[in-house]
C-alpha cells in the first residue's frame, strides 16, 4: 500500500511517500522519499510562530513538495492507495491547509484520506530508525507544548502515565531562551549556548522531580530563570552558564521521570520522540542510564525528530493495515468528501 503523508500542524511543511509492502521487514525500508520545508527563517523576524503566516506558507509549499518527492520516488499520483494527513493537534489554520489538500487529492483520485494524530506520528517515528523498537515500550513524548509519558502496547493501544501540568519541556526551553535574548527557535539556540557554559554556577529547581507521580511541571523553572536573568549583576558573560543550568534542569527531570516510568511498568524499552528528543544532553544522559540499568533506549533519526511527513505516512499505513482496516478505509472515504481538524486532541483518546 502506497501512502502519501502530509504534515502541516505548525511551522514545517512535511510530505513523504511510504510503501507498506516494502516496509514489511523494517519500517524504514518502506520510506521511499520525504521532504521538509522549515519556516524558521520567516518566523525568526517575529521571535515566534505567526499562525497566519504559517498557514499561507503551507499553501505555497505543500503541492510543490509532493511533486518533488513523487519525482524522486518515480511514482505518479495514480499509484497512491491512500493519503494520510495531520488532523491535529496544532494551529487550526495550518491544519486546515494540509487537511484540505489531502482530502481534495483523495477525492479526485478516489482513494481514502486518513486523518492522523500528530503526536501519534511522533510516538511511532522511532519505528523509522535503523534500530526500531519492538512493542511494548514506554515512550517519552517531548514535542512543542506536549510532555507526556505513555505506555505503548501496540499501534493505537496507549495508556497515559503522566503529562505536563503547565509548561512543557519544549516551552521551558523556548521561553528560557527568549529571556536570555536568544533567537527563534529558542531550544536549539539555548542548547548550543549551554555547551559554552560552566556547570554549577546557577542553582535551578527540578520541579516535581521527586513527586510520587509521573507528571511534569516546568513553570517554576521558567520563573527561576526569569529571576536569575533579571538580577542586577547578570551580564552577557553569565548567559552560557545560565543556559547550561536550564538545560541540565530540564534533562534531569525528563530522565528521572522516564526511569521511574520504566520501573513502574516493569518494561525494558524506552522510546524518546519529538523535537526535544534531538537534544544531545538528553540522549547522553539516557544512554548512560540505560548502560547502568540494563534497558534499551530508542530515538528517531535526527532528521525525523522535527515535524515531518514520514511519521504521518507511516501511521496512515499502519492504521490502514491494522485489524480494523476496513473501518479505517470507510472513514477515510467519507473524509475525502468532508473534513474537520482538531487543534486540541488528546492522544490517550485514540
């Protein structure tokens, strides 16, 4: 089954072609082609994502990207068996662009249009790595405004173990970066600056690190960063040290909660997915813990940590190939005549 995936939930236009027949051995072998256009340069001028500009840019980018990857893969639109698209969560206008293009193409081709949960895409994106995990596993999902720990038994079988109560890890990175005067996107900029910092100069809280649950809270950390950055004696020379302290605090919380989730569930596989999953300190910390404690940790390929069409195409193919394939296909056919988007959508509701 050849599936086109379209991702437009925020500030990346992502498209991909996935062939489930070629992906029977390993999902990665089924990924025929994918392409991403980032809007970072456009939004950098405003210090963050401008939803209307994001939507308009998706309109300009999606179809040319589809034509590009189709040419790369040597397939025509009539070869497609289904089109998967991000239905939510995300920016409503941006979601509408991808949903309308996907359903219009599907209607014209007479094939199903399959709505996909953006976070499910991230959750399963490590399946597209060279060393994919087997089910079941615990997943640390750290993407944008979401920080969650999930128990994953199979595709569509998810149990929420813990989630953020206020600011997510990605938001803590971005907001702290902004307080340090760093450019958009803040998270990667803060991590680069942190490499120049000295450890131990700033003492920042690790909110809820020792709580008995698996929930997260990063608003207190953000407040501590603000107070440190506004201190009378704080100068440019202090910025790398504070950036390092911020990164260490966030990583400490994410790592300790992940280890607690593994212990609570009795599982020996941890999947890390989402944009923050590209953070090198987080990977180093979890790899070291895995070596000490005897569990395995899996990550998406670096290029698939950000929003991308490959994860959407993969989930669409998996959903259509599952035991309820007939029902999914019927839903997709109806969706090709009318559609909706879900800017807010609970992953645990799937």
